[in-house]
C-alpha cells in the first residue's frame, strides 16, 4: 500500500513529482517523499504527512534537477516512522542511488538475518533496505556503477511483490516490476519526458500520455538517450503473472487503468454480477462511498432499483482501512460517514460495499441507516469474503481479525445486524475483472488462500498461529 512516481527529463521535475504524488495519495498517507538529481548529486525531502503538508515552495526549491522520483507510504512492512519514509538514498562505490518501493518482500527477514550475520548494519526496519544491501554486495559487475547489474543481483535473491522506481546520481531512472507483477507500474510521456507511476490517474493530472505498463519481470532504464527494456531473467513462482485483484476491488482509483482495464468499469461489472447473484426486493440502492460507488451503480443498473447517495463521506478524514491504529479506525466511521435521512427514511435499502474485513464498519453503517429510518437494510459486498491475509503489500489484517476467516456469511450478517447479507462469488469477481472465471493472471489469495509465490517462514508462522487461534 504505497505509491511510486518518477519523471525523467523535465525542467519542473520536483513540481511534477509533487503533483503526481497527489494523484497517488490514496495509496499511502503516512509519509511522502521526493528525491531529485542535479550535477551528480541526489537531494531528498521526506516528511511524515500527506503530500500537501510534506512540501511547500521552499522544500520543492531544495530539489533542483530534471529528474525526480517520489513515494507515498503506508507501512505494511516496517514501522511507521520517518526513518522508513521513502525514497531511500544510499551510496555505494559507483555513486548514489535512490529507491522507492511498492509491495512486500516475503523473504526479507530471512535475508536480513543473513546479511546482519555477515556484518551489514540496517538503518531502517523496512523490507526495501534488503534490496539496498544486496545491491551494495553485488558481484560480477561490469563496473562499480553498473546499477542494472546490481539490481539484477539483488532481485534474484528476493521474493514477493515489488514495483520499484530508482534514480541514480548519473541520471538514470529505472522502473521494475516483479516477475508476478503483483503491483502496478505504468509508463507515460509528458512531451519529451518519461514518467513512471503506480497508477495512470497521475498521468491524467499532469496531462501525460499513457504509453504502456511495465511488464511483469521487466526492468526499464530511462536515460538521456531514451528508454531500454531488460528482463529479470528468473521466475519466482508457479503462477506468473499474478496481478493483485484487490487493486480492482478496492485499492486503486476508479479513474485508473489497471492491467489494461478500467477500474471503474470492473467495479461497475462487479456490482452488476452481484445483483444477478443476490437479488433482493428493495426501494433504493446506496453505496458506502467512495470506493463502493461504481459497484452500487452497477447493482442499481442490473436490478432496476434506483441509486441514490444515501451515505455522505467527509473528505477531511482519511480512509478508515488504511489508518493504522485500531483506536482511530474505530472512531473514524462516525467521523466520516453520515446517512441522508431523506433518502433512506422508511425505505428498504440495499447498501453496497466493496469489502468487509473486520465487520465493525459495516455494523456501524447498518446501525446508522436504521437510526436514519431505514425499514430494511440489505448488505451486499462486491467481492468474495476476505478469508486470508495478504503478504504481498496490502494491509489486510491477520487472519484472526478477518471476520470471514472464522464465521459463516449468516454469522457475519447477524453480527452486522443487517436483514440480509451476500457476497459476490469468486467467479463473479474474476469475470468482472478479467472477463473469465479462470482467475489466470491474477492473485486472489486473500479470498482463496492460494498464494502464488511461496511465503516466507515468518508468514507461515503467522498463518499457523492464526489457524490455531480460530
Ligand atoms: S493476497 Fe489479495 S491483496 Fe494480496 S496481492 Fe493477492 S489479491 Fe492482492
């Protein structure tokens, strides 16, 4: 749950980077950072805040140069503090390198222990630093500045999810996606400049043209003479590629293209499939805003029940799901959602949400709707039950906290106190996202438990502990 961005060859690189990070703010709200290069020197500014608070005119002026990379972070590995804020900058014998990472490495702890036993001293608790140390130790290089060779060496050792953007002191910008392509990374052009971004929504903001995605297992190197493409040359799992379906379900912005498909249209289709699978007699369809809106529109379209904005979100409070502390998450629901009495009073209401993780938010929503006069409340979830944690970079909680891991749908319905509850089937979700029920090309492990890349020892310990706790 992070966003990465980079621009190469633009007079306003830091300013464009700042704008691009704004468009990726939904991917991480804990820290924001930019690194720019000029005259062989990398300069960095990071802060523990939203993009708009992290930068002002003065701080952006400290980042001169025509190439810059940026990162917005939500911690899924490593603690939430400034030393873990990215992009990182490090030095090795060939110069300086900066790195920004979206995704989680599943074997980072094992490699870290090995490197520490060999004398490496880590500055952060982030899994990304493992890549940095491996790059510093790389062998068989053509020269000390062979950053591609260093990167290939490092990535041949790590497993898991990584979409990376790197910047070198000799003005190379590099984009990489892991062989499974769990996390997105896209390439755009802004006049003569190349742009890399987690999501295409950033291209729309800066008026860049979307060119293509970085392919799973591809490294693109962008320098003065243009862009070259390289292959990682190894596989890390039996199912490859395996793009994260949860990006479509919940995480990405609806105006982005993911894996070549419109996120908005995929969510709308999920809502249509949900209506076909789980119809109900009702007067109005409402959404849990914002990410539930396209699916609710789809449900309304397929069922013929009118769609209304029956819940209003305050946009001055962060997204509940990605606020890390339980106390804030608990409090946040009432802070940010309010029912519209004139829409729901006396009505049979279908409320569409895109995920139900712990159930606490849904329970409060049902209570709010009844408090506003709803006669019946029918909960519809436009994804299958989330039964397993994610180890590839989305902050689903431990299995013990996932209500669907240990309760039937009927039990969940009783807990959230809705009149009825139903989830979209796995086939329905995959058809909406991929156009086929096979699920080929996608990871849906948090719904199935079929992890496409072998988990690390620590992940397996966590899974076993969760099972034992059930
Ligand atoms: S486990 Fe779920 S959230 Fe994690 S990468 Fe797979 S589909 Fe995405």
